């Protein structure tokens, strides 16, 4: 019995050692590309690891010599599933308390919108908030300043998120009103980095409740039709 336990321990130690070696090879390769902030996870694609980076999600070979960038799909079921977006769901959930939420009275769908207060189509979407809500669509906002982190827009958006009444401040900003400076411990970097992981390049970027990312503005009726169609599986 003791020999058996020793053998299992040795096997586990060997597997752990291999995993660490793989991770080290991946870290070394990506460091050459200037990628410093990486998070290595297991991957459903044999022979690779999933790596979350400041440039998006990568699937990297275990020897660190090759990588693929872009969404990975599981086509084993009746409908293709975006595996890349599914693995990011926990990161979205972790930011729930920081979202600015406009809840529908008779909620049927929830969308998460990565927004920028200087974006024309973001303002158009927000102007129609009552229509989205009336159609049963709850809208949750995360910040994605297109100019990047530490930009004037990011600082203004942080001021909104740091006020006692975020919705009131956000409504005013979307009407073009001046934003009063405010500061707090909230870190919009996490919003922006999550957007990068989703591959967002412009705003609004709309995350559906099934994990699909829709780039660009969608009117209330178009949005409702799309959400209903996704729920039906069509």
C-alpha cells in the first residue's frame, strides 16, 4: 500500500513538473513578444494552453513555439459554441457590482455593453434606453474608453463611476454635459482589459446573455429580434 501511494505521489509530482515546464516555455516565448501580463489556463485544444494576455486570448503550443489568436469554437453540439467567450464569463460576473445597470421591469434578456462616453453610437443607444427596457432588455454598462487607459476619456469615465449616483452622472455625460472630477478606488483597467480579451476594437460592443459578442450599435427592435432568435437557438 505504501509503495502504491509513493508511486501516485511520484506521478503527480512528474505531471506538475511538466506543467510548470510548459508554463515556463510559454512565458519565455511570450515575453520575447513583449507580453508581460499573462494568465495561463488549461485548454480544450489538445497540445495547447489558453493564455490571457493584454493583447487578447491566445492558444499557445505547450512548447511555446506556436500560437493562435482568435476565438475557439466547439462544434460537437447542435450549435457552435464560442469557447473563448465562455471562459471569460467568470470575469464578467466578477465585475457585476461595478456595472451601471438599467433594468427592465419585465426582464427577458440581459446585455452587457462596453461603452465610451465620447462615442456617437453609444449615445444613440443610451438615448433609446426606455425602448430597450420596454422590450424586456436590461442593459448593463462597462467602461471601454477607446483612447485607452490613462486617457482623458478614461479619467472622465472614472469620475462617473466614482460618484454616489452613477446613473445620474452617466445620463448627464451621455447628453454631453460637463463631468465633475471625482476619484475613488475603482479600477476601470479591469473593464478595459476584459474588453481587450473579448477582442473589442470599437464601441458600443454588446455582449449577449449567451456569450456572443455583437460589434456595433443595434436598435431596440433589432436587438430584441436578435436576442429572441438566439434564445430559440436560431
